[in-house]
C-alpha cells in the first residue's frame, strides 16, 4: 500500500517525479502507533511518530467541512519536510495548507470575495508563474497569504473552498 491515512482521507506522498501526475511507487504505510513499514520521502513525523506533514502527490484531494482542498506545491520537490503542503498539529488537525488549485470564496459584509493563487514574476527565472495560496488554520480563523499580495484573515465559517 502506498497511502498515508489521516482522519481527512488517505494520501499518496509526492514522489519527486518530473511528471507530477505519477504517484509514489514506494510503498508507504503509516500506522497510528507511529510504525512505518517502509517509506520514500514526502512526509514528516514528530519524534513520537505522529504525522506532522505530508506532500501529497499531484491531484490528491482532501474533503473538509468548507469544501474540497487540493494541497500541492511544486516548490516542495526535494525540500526539507517542514515545507510540505499539508501540515498537522499534535492532535492531527490541519494547521497549514499550500495550494495552487483551490481558491476561496469568502462571504464578507458587502458581498463575496474570491481569492486564488497569485501570478507573479519568478525571482530566479524572471518569467511569470503561479505562486500558491498558503492557508493557516487557527481555531475558527483562517489566515490566507500569497507572497506579499494577499494577507488576510477570515472567520472559517465564512469561507468556502473552490477549485
């Protein structure tokens, strides 16, 4: 089996393949007691064996009460695990998600606000590219950032995820 199971669903870790549609071919089985039968890269555990973060394979999805999330960041390829797109706290709750595909539809006082990943000039290549939204969950508040273009907080109940 090549899945990591969480209360939000099962994920196949990103394998680092150039073709982002390929799934991790290495078997990964993570158990609640912290045992790992075998692994590649793509996830990080706490010292006591709980899942801390995972970089899901391209196309993996996560169902939440606010809608479907597609956690994935092309920048996480071969980086240290603290940069993974999906991060959990010690209780297993999501604390951070990076996403290129999921947008937010936010109900605000005077209507609806839509937020999506940011298009900006890549500092290394000089070409325009998409940068992910970073979503930080803190109780009933979600903070949304994208480079220096977006930095806003909303009540989680006012947010709907869209792809």
